[in-house]
């Protein structure tokens, strides 16, 4: 074969790879990932009546999601912990089509009041707990090793079934079973001396990869006989019903409008709304102050 042809054949595949057009969605995902992480770092959450227990942000998102059934939207999910245990979960997402802007979706996983702020803007102050843990009836005792407990948690999680009454196309709600991700999206770290658990994990029920509900499984630390307990929270305003081994263990009704419910344990916040309020307050105090979302 001619040397020129050999050279051409070696160059052509590389050139084609260079000229291959990028998926536009990859660009959108990357922009959301960068903005969401920066925004999460500016958020601060505290728990307790006095709000003096500051939560720690897990440094990386625990889930990246999209939902093509509702449009072009991409989101990142972050968790804040209290002595290792997840206490609040938040999803930052951006709508591109339809162009509905940016949203922060938050849910308390704490048994106490929760407060949230971004920069100096306080946008969330719940009046009731977000999560109630219950003993998981019929579950075998937690295993002795972390690896064996993970196998147990995955098996137990698989016995939960989540049904969403989707009202997007029907006001009465179309019941659909959500898909459960087989791997936990967050595994509790090894417990410290202040931790109230010996192990735990969080699982997600999703549409596409969009989380609509979360399941927490925890092995109790106190007592001579550790046991499994569970908790469930919503990440959707529509009615949800969840069963364990065909028995209903949790349900919540539809929320007519979850937007900007600053006193509720689950709410959606328009970032434009949060910073519009902040800009108005700043304008009254110091006209030159600019608050950026």
C-alpha cells in the first residue's frame, strides 16, 4: 500500500472523531452541573428550634437526572447531613423546554424544624418534621458486616413499591408505578460516636431518572438487638402511595401548589422568586447592592 494512503487512513478516523458534532443535551447537562454545584455550596441548612445545628453538605451530587417525558430538563440532587445522617435533600434543576427557568426543590429528612438560606436570603423555615422513622416489620436483624448489610438493604428496598397519581394530563390522577433505582443513591458513612445509626442508605423512586420519592433504610444503633427502620419522603406534589410486601406503609395527598411553601417540609422554590425578594430588600437598605442567583 502506498505510504500516502497509509497516512490518510491513520489520520481520517481521528479527524472524523474531532469533527463529530456534540450532543446539544451534553452542553446543557454540563451547564446545569456547574451551576447547581456552585449554588449548593452557597446554601446553608440548620435544624432545631434554635437553628444552631448546621448541616454539612456532601461535596458531590448524589444523583444527576433528566425527565424527557416532561420536556428538556436537567437536575442535580445534593444532600446535607447531621453527624453522617441525611437531614435535607435538595434538587437544583433548569428547564430548557418549556423554558420555565430554574427551580430548587427541597425536602426535610429531619425530625425537627428545618431552616434554609442561600447567601443571606432565608427562604425556608419549616414548622413540622419532615420524616418519621418506623420499625420495619418482618425484616431480619441487621447483618454483622457493612457488605452484608448493603445486600440486606437492597433486598429490603426491592420489596417497596411506589405508586404516583400523575395529574399532568388528568386532574383525577393517572396511577403509575415508579421505577426504583437498584443501587442506593447515598450510603451513610461509618457512624461516629454521636451517630444514632449503625448503617443506612437512601434509595430513589424515579421517572426517567427524575426522583419522585425517597426511601431511607437505617439500622438502629441503640439497644441490644439492632433493628431496621425506614422512612419515606416525597419529591413530587402529586399523591403518592407506597407499599411494603403488598401492605400500604405510607401515603401522602396531592399538594395543589407546592411552589414557595416556605413553612412546609417539602416545597419548590423559584430561584427568580427568591432573588427578586432579596433584591427588593437590598434595594431598600442599600440601592447599590446586587444579589445574583
